[in-house]
């Protein structure tokens, strides 16, 4: 375990960017967390899996689709300990439903969790990039780019490239122009169902302690983590600096990160950074778009209502009460703040 900017990061060599988001007490160095965050745990080895289980993590909330998870590299030993579920996202009129999260149990083709394994341990997959997201980005490109892209899409489907060439075209013509903050704004607007589902899962105490992760633990995980911290009353500056810790957390795998994002999909170098100012800009976007610039109002809008917000706040802040009345920034200084983004 090492200290980075006043935060304690557990060193799991196969799970970079692993750290506590919400602690179970005021002293993170001696207390387990209630919510952790990390990159994908797909490469975890047997000895690290034992250490991981000792943290008491009951659920893994994974912001990847079933296809992305099952197609990822790694031995996926985690499937031996955690039952795998796909979260069914609501559609149409049920978009902002107050109903509980709907789940489908999966049987991965790799290692499977034995039937006699601890049934309380679950691994939830939440697709942050549903077809509605892709369709929205697709329609931003000029008509001739959209038409041209169908050739690449057909090639990707035939040769099962993971949509590499299709994404490359839109990276060069659309995504790189709006940059990383543009992608984050898209997720806040177009991944609302996934964000809402993740927060609903955290309202269930049976799912705590929990690990939040995506591919690298920076973008999808970073946005949900920021919303959770804001709901808990952490200041925007605290949240921005906590987000920026991913720069250090991902340092051991910079070459892999570059290969998977820049080389594979031709995204700009900006997409592998984690600058505090990016999160500040995202807060500014929410403040400008939603009434009174409040995370609470944004969450209410996407279907995570006031009572659920209070439940989540109670679940996490009771354990974090040693740091609840005054927000300590990752550098150790006190920053008095609240969940308003002004």
C-alpha cells in the first residue's frame, strides 16, 4: 500500500488504479473501504484474488457490456468467486422508472462460479454505451462519413475486429474534435440509465462493500465516483483531485493504455489522461444544464430520486462520518463544501 496525494492506494500488480473511494472509517490506512474503484480485475492472479476477497468486497459493479467483458483479455479468475449478472437497462417510458434494477444471470464461457460458492458475491455488468449512445454519436458525423462508415462496420463484423475500424473513423472525424470532456458530457447525457442502475445497486447494503470498475478505472468509473462523492457532500475541488489520482494509478500500465486506446482506436493522447480540470469542466457542464447546478437535481432527472439519494448517502456517510463534516482534499487540506456545484 502506498500514499499518493494523501490517499492510500493498494498495490495489486494485476489491478492498476485500485484505491478506496469511500472508507469504512476515518483512517483509510487501517480501515477497509465501503466503495473501491479500479481498472478491470480480469488479470487477477490466485494470490491476489485471496487478498481481494479479504477486503470483504460483496459486489463488483462493472461498467462494461457483456460483449466487452467476455471479449477482454485475462484469466477472469474473478468468475470463480463472483456470480456474473447483466443489468437490464430500462427503455422507453420506463427510462426513469423507480423500480429496482432488473438482472439476468449469465453463464460465462470461461471459468464459472461454482453453485456452492458464496451466493452473496455478485459481479454486475452495466453497458454504458448502448445503441442509443452509439446512434447519437453516429448522427453527428456528416452524411458522407456515416455512409462511408458502413463499409468499415461490415468489415468489422465479418472479421470480428471488435469494431476497431468503425471506431477509428469516428475518432478521427468526430470524437477527437470534442475531446475527453466531450466524451464525459456524452456519458452524463447518454449513459443515464447505466449511472442510475449503478447507484441503485449501491443503495442495497447487501452489495457493500463494492468495487466500481471499467476498462481502466478512469472514465466511466471516474464519472460515477464523482457523482457519489458529490452526493456525500465532498467539494468539487476534492472530487477533481481525487479523479486526477488515476494518473498515478495508471502509471504502471501507460504503454498498455496507449496501445488499447490511442493505437487501437486512434483516439488522441488526451483520452489517456486524467487531469483535475477535466472533472471541473464536467461539473461546470452539469451546473449550466441542470437547475441550480445540483448533482441531486441531475440524479433526480435520471431516475435516482430523493429517497434513494438519502439511502445511498446514509449507507456511505455513516461509515465515512470521520470525514463527513469537513471535506479533506486528497492533499490533506480541509475544503468546506457541499454537493452544489457552484
